């Protein structure tokens, strides 16, 4: 079946026997148009199912009132909450948000940036994909005058504003807590990606060991994509060691959850034999058995701050804008998966 022709302002004008320019002014609430004409135009537009051409409007007005938000995946509570925080600010300013997923693929991220540029969005907010090492697509957007703000997964290779959690401090807090609970052989699940969040969490892990004079052991560090199945495989790898770890700190709650499944299947007591901690405070962490110690990333607050920075950037488009980096303090959520010493 052929597609139904798209209704235009000319169609509305013909129906009402007025000019297309009058219809356009009425749709844009021009004060020169009478209330009776405006109501007639809006009623007819609704009857004909008229949909405005936002790209054409953006070309005419220089604004689309749309922000493109790129996330690695929309089905993670963290990213969904950040988007909610962005929308809280954007919607109050009559802006809408288009959510795009990179699926942690560089090629998909490049295509998405190009699509958003073609759609004439007013700016882009993004969290970088794990496989991204080349930032030319983001540089292209900046060169075209597109406001760009990064969050969570960022890079210092782009001169743009960014909002992050203090990943180093969050990791340090978790490992320090594990040591206070009597753990001395602490394994770490991390990612081979060069994304700053994993590098900083690894740095926090090693520095906390060093601060307590605990030697770093390469065999206790397992790299993977940090998904649930990766956590299972990483835990199985650790269980092959001659000397087992007495704790595992995963840079992702999903990795920790996979490890927990394996430990429970093997009847290994958590935390008595192996304590377990994650990072992210995903909703399921408060319902696991035992409940999972983790780091809260203050996602809604992050979304609010990202949006505020974006609009500061947008308003300063004609001036020299100085990029800002906001670092949020992480909160350690201590739960049963690490509590050996109930006094803490």
C-alpha cells in the first residue's frame, strides 16, 4: 500500500481558503493573527493530522528544541536515570530529548552522531561507547558549532564539558572497606577498554591495596566486558587459582552478579569465604541474596547537572565557552555481601 501523502500547511490553507503564510503564523502563535483564525487553523491541522516539519523549522529558526542523547544502552537503570535527570531540566525549558543507543559500538556511535547532525538537533549529550578510541565524529560536531556535553564515560581528548562520578574514590572506598572487613587477597574485575571509568576504578583498587601494604597480584585481575556472563566466567577463572581470593571487587554490578551466581552454585559462602562488591547500585543489588555492596553513582543528579551544563554551553554559543568538568562524590552502599565485621 502506498504511503499516505504528508499534510502540508498548503493543505490547511486550501481547506480554510487562506494563505499558507497565515497558517504558518497561526501555528507559531504570531500576535498578528486573530484568535478566531488561530483556533480554526489548529482545529483543521488536528483534523488533517498535520505534523510539522521540525527540520525545516530548524533551518528557518536556527532552533529545533531537540537534544540528542547517546547512551551505550537504554536498558540499564543508570543510563535510564541519567536520561530522566536530563529530561527534568530540558522539559522545563520546552526542549525534547531523542534517545539513541550506540550498543557500545564505535561504528554505531559514528552513525548516530551523523544522524543527529542531519536532524538539526540543537546539541548532543553522550556517554562514549566502550569500543570508541577515535573521536573524529565528535570533533566534527564541535566544528559545526554543535554543543556537546559528555557524561560518565568521557575523554579529556575533547575540549567539552563533562559530568562524572569520582570513580577513583568510589573504588578506593570499596577496597578500603573490604580490607577493614579482614580481606587481604582481593580480586578485581575490570574492562580491557581504555574508557576512563575503568582505568580510574582500577587505579582506586591498586592505590587502596598499596595504602594498606597489600601487594598487587596480576593473577587477581580479570578483564572482560563486565556483563553478567562475563562475571560468571571471570569467577570461574579465579576459582582455578591455587590460592583463592577472599574478596572480589567488580567494576560493574552485573559482573558481581555473575560471580555471585557461580559462588552460590559452588556452595561458597558470601561473605564468609569470599566477600563480593560491585559498582553502580543497580536496582537488583538490594534484592540479591545476600544483598550486594556497591557504589551509588547519583544518576539523576548527574542527569540534572549534564542538562544544566548543556544549556550554559548553548547560551554561550556566540561567546568563548570554557568547558567545565563536574565531579560527583560517590556513595558507598554497604550491604550483606561484604559484612564480615558487623561493627562497621
